[in-house]
């Protein structure tokens, strides 16, 4: 008997905490696509192509720490992923393994729900993969990003490569903008009392976004709401980056509202 069910997976280390299986599984069911999506822990990125072949995995999400390490083992990489320097989506095509980055689209979609990016000034805290995706996405949409990072050399490198300004984190009081975006892990569960910046930094920004989605409302977002800023949760970015993965793998429109509901319900349960 022919089995038409399609297999998708998440590769990373660790993977147990990921909400991708819950969110993408719910999306496939709603779309009536006969598919399974499982989380697979891998220690070495170079093992991912072999596992995809052996397990007949059609598409994979790639997460920490393999988003950069996977790149040399792919047959092709999209221009955006190459420029960002990270791949979070791999698709098995007739031409081999194709790498994409959907984090930047997730970030742009999340921001666009709250504001028009074009012409606005964004202060991006951090200089890792999420920061690079943020800077790429903001520039792509006509916004003006500035990187602010703890380690000067790393921040300067990202700013130079992608084409924007840089300021060291200890000089953030001198930086102004319309929207502050945290791409550092500061404030992520279980260290939920921490914030990457002092609360009195925030009143200068109209919008504050955290790319962290666990907890749903980080200390940074609580401080921002207290300072009168509008806040944007990392959960919205997470939903949109996953929705774009489904578009890449299936060519179909994903049920974004359902995906958001499933993710928010789970994160709210975890907060209770
Ligand atoms: P990464 O490559 O490790 O980069 C982390 C950055 O944060 C580095 O620039 C680092 O600064 C800075 N940093 C770390 N600890 C710090 C501290 N105590 N104080 C100040 N700066 C600090 O990580 P990443 O892959 O970019 O991911 C970062 C976060 O993005 C994750 O925690 C995740 O929550 C979020 N994310 C969310 C989504 C989503 O869909 N919502 C998608 C991707 C990522 P130095 O350069 O000085 O070390």
C-alpha cells in the first residue's frame, strides 16, 4: 500500500521546549494535509541531510544551534538566508536541499500588524542571528535600523555587513528611535525578572517589541507598557515565521489565526 503521508521535522538541540510541533501539527490538520511533524534532537548539523533522506523528510525547521552550521551542507540557499547568514527552513526539492530564512518575514509581519515600517527608525538590541534577520527585514521594508550590542566588534561587524549604524549597549541612552526590538535572550524563561535595558530607556520609543515569546509578556514588555509604549510580542513573529515555512513547503495559505490561537493558549497555560 502506498503511504502518501508527508513527514516534516524540527532539528535542533534542545528541541523538547519547542512549540513548532504543536503549531505546525495543528496547521496541517486544519489544512487537511496528511502530514506528521516531529522534533528531532541532533548534536551535529552535518547529520541533518542524511536524516532527511533516510526518514523521507520533505521539509525541516532548523533551530538553535544549527541555523548557521547547516549552511555548508545544503545544495542551495536563498539570497535572504545567505545575507542573514542563517537558515531556519530546509526543503527537499528535485534540485536537492534548499535553505531559506523565514525569521525575517516573521518579524516583518509582526511589526506590520502594529505599524508601517517604511521610514521608521528601529533600535535593534543584539547582534546574533535574530538581530541579523531583524536588520535585513527592516531594511527590506524601507525602515532604518540601528544595531545596539554588548560586544562592540560583533555589533560593528553586523552593522557593516548589512548596512546600518551601530552603538554600544552601554551608550543606549544616546540612541533614539520609533521602535525598540529586543533580539537578545535576556528575559527569557526561566530568567524572567531580567530585562536588557533599564525601564527609563523605554519612554523614548512609541513601540517596543520582544522577539522572546516565553514568557509571553517579558519584563521588557511589562516595563514598556508601564512607560506608555505600544508592545509587540515575539509570539506573533514565531507564528508568522512558521506560517511562511508552510507556504514554502506546500505552496498553500496557512491558517495563521488558528496557529496564533494554539500558541497563545499554550503560552498562557504555562504562565498560569
Ligand atoms: P545569538 O545568536 O546567541 O545572539 C544573542 C545576542 O544577544 C548576542 O548579540 C549577544 O550579545 C546578546 N546577549 C546575550 N546575552 C546578553 C546579555 N546578558 N546582555 C546583553 N546582550 C546579550 O541568539 P539568536 O539566535 O539571535 O536568538 C536570540 C533570541 O531571539 C532568542 O532568545 C529567541 O528568543 C529569539 N528568537 C525569536 C524568534 C521568534 O520567532 N520569535 C526567532 C528567532 C529567535 P554579544 O554579542 O555581546 O554576545
